[in-house]
């Protein structure tokens, strides 16, 4: 699990500093109007400056509240946090403040009859007019969390929101299973687990996949959302994958949906070039293209995900899609877009090749 112990690079502000942000909490939680109480002691110029600062703070809060975490653009930050923390007996507050010349927005969720230290605090650092990142996290006074742990929390909170709003409590077991499988395969398997640590406004037009590089000039962790959640939460998502595999195995005579396509493929034009489809130790679909005589590798890839549709296997390289069109006569048309190919090449399955080229 490479990178699983990566420290939260952006943390460095202690919990006490997070609490300092509450000096302006009255602005957002209906506290007393201190500006009015002290108006007789302030000059008109200072009041204007305060109004300007409050307006700016509100803007920063709005950027985060209405923005999106990572690539989850169907739920705002506020949607996700309200759904997970908006419980009866809890107080939710949003506070903006300047610390050492940097702008921050803090989210607090705590029992109404207790203090901030008894609840959860999430600190967002404003990085530009459109971008922000999670720069601190504390729960019950504890702030000793790895960045991947915080990412796991955020990914789980998004999943909770998705289950409630996209699936619904009235969905049948089959409907819920199908929608969860769609979520896992279409999103969680394709998004890096740490993407959720970075965010951008709802109107951001850049590449949300690369926010970590834009903001921190750092690479994402080498784990998908699915892998990260499974790592920290006892493989909780495997139940959805295993259900899907069981169904596919029944349809394919005991073989999973991809196993029926695993093979060594030989060019119909002869020669030593082959294409090999196989799975690695982690069950990921892989391809190897090269020469059997010289053992030279032309191209290889471990696919981020794959799909099978009517005898066509699609492998997602992350930037391109390789295609394998399996035909009834044992021939396979292959387009290796990840290699740079722009047209299909004709191959045949191993059994057909060694039986003379005709099935």
C-alpha cells in the first residue's frame, strides 16, 4: 500500500489555533452584534474596514460551502457535511479568518450542550479565488490523523450522501446493490483516494483531477477511492464486487466476466509479436504487447478499470481506452490506444492459432 503513511503535508496548524477562529464565530452563528455595541467607540473608517472584512469572510465561506471536493461534483461541501453532521442536538458553524497572512475557513460540528473540543473540526485553506484544500482535522480534541485517514473520512461521508440522495432509503436490495456497483466501478475505481483532500468552486473550469498538482505540486496517492476505503474499513466495499462476480460467474459457467478473455493472442499475419491479457496478484486486468523471440516489450499496462459489452473488452488506461473485440471464430481485433495505435490489428486466440488458424 504505497503512500498509505503519507503525512498530511498541509497540516501544521494546531488544534488550539483552530479554536482561535471562533473569535468571529458570532458572525455566522447568530452571536451578538459587537459592531453595533461598540459603534460609539469606532470611527467611521474602522467600521467600513470591518464591514469589508466580514464581506470577504462570507465570500471565502461561500467558496468552500458551494464548492466540490475532488471530482465529486454532484454534492457540494456543505451538502456532504450537513448530511453527515446535521443531527438533532448538534450545532454546525462555519468561520472564516486570517492566520499569518493565509485565509482559512473552519467547519465545526459539536454537541449543542458541549464545547468545540468535544466535536469535529475541519480546516480548509483558501489557495486561490477558486481553490482550497483540507489543511487540518480534529475530532474530540485529537488531531493526530494521517492524510489518508482524513481522505477516508471524506470519501465515506460522500458515500453516505450518495446512498441517501442517489439511492434512497426506499430502494430495494437489488436496486441498492446495482447503484452501489455503478458508484464503485464508474467513480471510486477511477478516482484517486486523496483527490477529496482538495477542492474547487462550483464554477471552476480547470482539471479537478489534478488539483493536488495545481495546489501543492504533489502527486496523488497510488490508491483508488475503493482501495482506500477497503484499506481502512475492513474491505467493506468487497461485498458489492463479490456479488457482481457471483452473477457473472453464473453467466459464464463459473468464470468471472474477464477470465473468459484472458489469453495469449497471436497476429494473424504471423511473426513473433503477441498480445497477452492476464490479471496480476491483485486481480487487476493487465496487457503485455511484445516479441516472443527477442522478449522485447513494446507496451504494457495495468488497467485502472475495465468493462465488457457484447463481447468487447474495454481497458481503461487512465488517459485512453484499449479495445479487444472477440469474435465467434476465435479472432480478436485489437486497438491499443494507450500504445498510440490508431487502427485495429487482427489477432487470434491461442487455441485457434495452434489448431491452424481456424476454429
